[in-house]
């Protein structure tokens, strides 16, 4: 019995110690409720805290809560909610998968107020976060048409959704507004493609924000702001339209593709036609340029021929002028020569005249001298003849002192009766002389 009592005492002591200590973890906010005094304490940081044993209550809240619609791979129950079904302004329905991330306040008073109203983490998520997120998503969807949303309005939708979650839902009114959309063009006379599309303005009833005088949208009270809960992230997945909207979008997409293809074919045909036209224009321009070039070449050829003829004519004129000038120069030269000859002749004439006068004077003088000489010779004739014979003898002696005269050995004289010697006589005599010379040589040889 004492052993059992000891064990029970130890167990009671352990339970007392365990209920007297609170160990807090990171990522959680703890609310300690003292049932004796009714006080509430908030613990946001990890640590060890004292608590009233057996007479206190601890409530744990997630500091960061993720609420996901349409995501089947979440970590907890609240991340496995179905996608939010919304109805757009044009009555089409769509399924929007969206994920919200909330962060609790660090203010103890805001936490206590939140705890008083929701009492635990699950009630907070179900009653506030899940419903508020769904409500804001549905209200924001009424500000768009189905076509507008699925044809490029998703990013704007996400921005407005996050803005209204953080700062409060817009105060709205239902109003008829113009929406631009793509429709089939009406059938007309000039319509070549029955699937032709055109942009049209259509009146649609939409929920639009109401703005104040400063141009800012009026807002309703944000249920999250009073608890200090902040929206840190909004992520939208791949929304899915209802079957009728999906068929409409598919048909329009197909028609748009057909229209784009038709426009591309038209543009291609137009481009080909323009290319062909441009090619013809280029060909015509080339032909015109070739014709112009040929014309210019012909003109240049003609001008060249004219220039050549002109140069030839000018050269001939120059040649004629040259010949004329040469003739003139020649005539001038001849005239100058004639004038020079005339001057020479005149000078020669005067010279001859003076020379003749000089010769005449000289002849007269010589005649006088010769006359005087001959008069002297006549007076001394014998002396003169003697001197003349002396001079002749002296000259002959000087010229004939070495001259030898040989008499001919043979003579061919005339015939009898004073007959002249003929050629035959001469030849006969020469033959005889030849025989005689040979006999003389033989005799000399024998000797």
C-alpha cells in the first residue's frame, strides 16, 4: 500500500506540474483563459509560460492560415474546398479555383477580440475566413461578364479581388453599361465571308462600384480589419466556364481563328498582288530605263558623230589655214629671199661696178706698166731675148734633167707607094714580135 500511494502521489505531482506549464511553438498564437479570474493572456512567441493548473484553458490559433478552393493537394482540411462557383453579369456561371493566404494580427487585444467572437481556430476559419473569401469572390465576379472574364479579364479580376479582401468590398449599384465584344457581322451585300467578325458595343447589366467625390470607390466595412487579419496572397488557378459559355467561347475562338486565317489569306493575296504589281512596275521601269538609255546612247552616238565631223571639219579648216599660212609664210619667205637677193644683187652690182672700175683702173695701170715695160724691152731687144732664152733653158733643164728618151725597137711603117698601114699589118707584126720575144727568151734560157 505505501508503494501504491507513492506512485499515485508521483503521478499527481507530474500532472500538477504538466498543467502548470505551457510550452508554446513558433507559428502559433495561444490564448490562455484563467477560469478563476476570467483573464485572457496571449502568447505569440515560442517559450515556456506558467498557467493555472486544472482551472485554465488554452486555445491555439494558426498565425498563417491558407484557405484554398479547388485545390485537392492541400495539407489540411481547409485546403480541400471545392472551387467557388460564381455567376457573372451576363448570367453565365463559372468555377474559379482560388487560394487565399491570411495572417493573424500580433496585437493581443485584436487576438482577444477575435477569440471572444470565434472561440477557436476552426470557427475562425469556417465562420470568417472561408465565408468572407467566398463572398468577396462571388461579389467581384458580378462586376464582369463571362466573356470579359475569360477573354483577358482574369488579371484585373484578381487585382480587384485582393483589393476588396484587404480594404473592404466596394459599394455597388446595378447599372447598364456598354461592353465591347466580338460578334458575327450582319449579313450584307458586300459581305464576302459569312463568318466575318466585328467588334460591337453591347449593353449589359453589371454591378459597378460607386465612387465618392474624390474618385475613390466607396467601401463596406471590412470584417477582417477589426481583428487585424491581413490578406498576404491571392492566387487564382485555371477557371472553368459552364458548358454554354465554353461552347460560345470555343465557337468565337474558332470563328476568330477562321477570320484571322481569312484575313491572312486576303493579306497574302493582297501582298502577292502588290508584289506582282510591283514586279510589273519594276519591269516597266526597267524597260523605260532601257529605252531611255538606248535613246540617250543613240543621242550620244549622234552627238559623237557630229562632234567627230565637227572636229574633222575643224581639223580640215585648220589644215587649210595651216597650208594657207604656210603658203603665206613661203611667199613671205620667197619675198624676203627675193628682197634679200635683190639687195644682194644690188650689192653685187655695186660691187661688180666698183670691181670693174678697180679692174679697169688696175688694167690701165698694168697697161701703163706693160707699155712702159715693153717700151723698155723695145729699147733693149737683144737683152730681153737673151734673158728670155736663158729663162726657157733653165726651165727645160729643171724639168728634163732626169728624163730619158728610148727609141722604139720596132716600127710598122706604111707599105709601098705611100700605102697606109692596116690593122692586119699591125696584128701580123705583133704576132711576129711575139715569136721573136719567145725566141729571145729561149736563147737567154739556153745561155
